[in-house]
C-alpha cells in the first residue's frame, strides 16, 4: 500500500482516510461480483423457473457489463421450501435447474469469458429432505444420526414445551416436535433443520463439499448465515424481550449478544476452510479462491472478525445498504466501514441490493428513514416514488462503484428494476410470508423474473412466457433490449461505470474526502486515486440545491446536469482528476 498525497481541488487539499492497494493486489480485493438468483434470471426450458441453460445463454451479457464474476444463489437439489436455501444434496444440481454437466459447462464458459464463479454454500442448516435428516428421524432419540442436528428434549411435563425460547427468523418458534417430548432446532423454516457443528462428521462433510466444488473449478463461495453455525453451549434461553423483536422490526438491534448468533466458535470453522482454500492457491497459483460471509453482525468490530487474515476474504458491509439517504449518514458509514475492515487488512465488500432486501431503486423512493430494508411492501402500503427511487438508485450505485474495495450487484439493478410492490397475496411464496400468515410480507418482491425483451410474452424471461412470479407492468419499459445501446439508460450507465472503474483501477484505489465539501454539507465528494491508475473524483449531491461540478473531464453523470453544468439533487458525477 502506498500513501499518495491527495490532489488539490479548487485549491483545497483533501483528507486521506484510506490508502490505495498495491497494483498487484489479489482480484477479490477489488472485484465486482454480479449475483444471479437462478430462479429468476433466465428460463431456457419454458417452465417459468430460471435454469442453468438460461444463465449460460446470458453469460456474454454479464461479461459485457464489465463485472469480474458471478455468485449463483443455490441450485442444489431442494424441495424449495426456502427457494433453494434448503439443500437436500450439496454435491449435485436440482433437475429443475439442470445437471452437474450443465454446471461444469457454466463454470467453463464463465471462465472463458473472464468471469469468476462463486457458489452459495449453506452450512447452517440442510433441507428436511437431506439424507442425514431423514436418517435422523428414522433412527430415533439420542442416536448418533440425530447428533448431526440439534435434537433436544422439550421442557415442561412430558417435554411438551420447546427446549428453549428461541424464535425462527421467519416467524414462530425455532423448534418443531417430532415425537412426544423430542424437538429439533431450525433458526429458519421448519423444513431447514440446523446442523450441530459440534459434531465432527458435520465439520468433515463440509470440508469435503468445499473440495467437491473447488475440484470442479469454482472460485469460491458466498457463505450463507455465516454467523449462525455455532450455538451457545447448552442452548440457553435468550433474553425474552430481545428475542421477541424480529429483524424487520425497526427496534431490532443486532448488536445485542444472542446465544444463537455470532458465537466465537464460528471462527475456528472458517480458519479451517481458509486453510483448505489456500492449499488450492499453492497448487495452482491461480490468484485465489475465496469465501464471502453473509453475516448480519454488529458491532463492526465483531463483523470484521470474519475477515481477519486467516479467515474469510470478504464479508458484506450491510450497514452501507441500511444507511438512510442523507450525506451525513452515508459519509459516516463509508468512513466506519473503511476503518473497520481496514483494521483487519480486509477490503470492504459494498452492496446495495440482494435477494433478501427491498431493491434499492424502491427503498430510495421513500423519504429517508432508519428502517430495516428487509420488510417487503404490500399493495395497500404507501407506494414509493418510482422516479425519485430510480434517480437516487443510479446516484447511489455510482457512489458505491467509485469506492475502493469489492462490490456486489444484484441481477436487475443494472436495469434499474424496482421491487414488485403490488404482488397479490395468492402468488407469494416466501416462507416468511407463509409462516407469519402475511404479517411479514417477505422477499418475493425483489425476486421477480427479469425482463429481457419488452415486447415478448413474460418479457422474454422464458420462451413460453411463463414466469413463476408475475412481473409488474413497469418492467416492460425497463427490459434489457429497450435499454441496450440507449444513451442515458441505466444499463448503459452501469456499462460506463464498470468500464471506467476497471480501466482506472478504482477498486484498489484510495479515498480522500474533498475538504471543499466538509462533513455537514449535503455533498459526498471524494477522490479515489489508485496507485498507478487514474485519480477520479466522485461527487454525489444529496442536498436540495445544485452544487458546482469538480474540475476535470466528466466521465459520467447519473442524470442530466443543470444548464450551467452544476450537479443537481440526487445526482452523482465522476470526473477524471489528473488533468490540469
Ligand atoms: C440467508 C439467505 C436467505 C435465506 C436464509 C436461510 O439469509 O440469503 O435467502 O432465506 O439465509 O438460508
């Protein structure tokens, strides 16, 4: 890392808060990864559910966007009780999505196009149709087969009460009774029994699963619910007042310690996995297979412990996604993420949308409020201002992609897709909706099949026009073919952003706030200066009045500039800063 003196802008020297990476830093420290949600990306066989053949056919589209890799949400055999996050066999592909051969083709094609491939590893729980769980049920209480999961005797007379007071993230109790007095634990749906990570067979099994896919050439894994694997010894009750607050409740506070989350023992698991991945590096010098943690953990010191040098490579910086659209909040979160991740030598992994949260083009269409983003929207709820949401989403994405570190995009954000906010109740499929009987809306609204062609049935998602969830009317105008080659479209904006980010080396750059726009001003302005790359100034105006554009050649503006060239409200500009 080289400490470069920040440039002066408008005669005002900026304050360096993050140094640049070395030009030869590993790929994952700066990579942009595109999340594919296979059910909803592209359907080749016409059944209305996306598949691997659909993905393979669209890989050139993804490569041409200018990203460095893809992450595939699960496509393992699964009864789909939680859209594939209920895995019945970790070493195969669900026939609904294709075959192992299709997966091998996908990996090979992606590599040919220069794209890394990350799979989704789901180690906290399996499906209730996993062979081990089926065996466990058959084997009966206190059998070695049951020790691979958390079976426990209930409390109260005859064990008729659950063993403790934990609740499922999806609503309702975290325990289901299997025979009088005996229960099993599921932090999510009752069809997702939690593994017992104190069992050596479970540990050995997942190392083997890692190797199975690494041997097939995958470049790494996004690790689902990485903070859940280890439970506090003895499975003690949680504080009853705290456990009652669900993650979609504004009072939810993830920094309160809980016996089911973020136990210190998880780190030993990840150190073991890192050693497995590092062996592949030594053998091939391929530049790194990686682990990326999905860990909704607070406070930040605990969150970044997942990316210490001998653990995972990346962990999503969810506080960025949760920050209200106000300069003071966004600035504070950027600084704290860079400092926190930097304190353990890790890059920040920025993200604005994924398959669990309301799409950012919709979130940002509401007045800024410190709400949790993972409660969906019903037809009868206040509806977002779609134009405002899209304008801000474009500005927010440009801000994110100018930041040093890695970033994840969620399929469809490159089209500016909003959430489907008016899905009728009868089509909803998320277990969150089903388990809470509609009290929590769930995540279907961000999982709607993508629009590829504005005029085709099902907007080109599938050759038959079938789609497993209905698409909103607004998606036709946003279809990929309507935006392709259209100046100013969101698709072309993403192509420009990703092209410049890569050419200039922004992912491995430094960050220095421009002192011209001090904290408290409603402008976010920084210089990103990569070692040996082109310094770029990124300015986002979050305030009500236009602000002057920084000096230098304009690379992009996320919406039209004012007639005098100044930057209006909710617009981001990138300016090449090494001229004059
Ligand atoms: C993760 C996934 C989510 C899933 C849950 C249970 O949070 O992202 O979609 O429902 O884990 O596996």
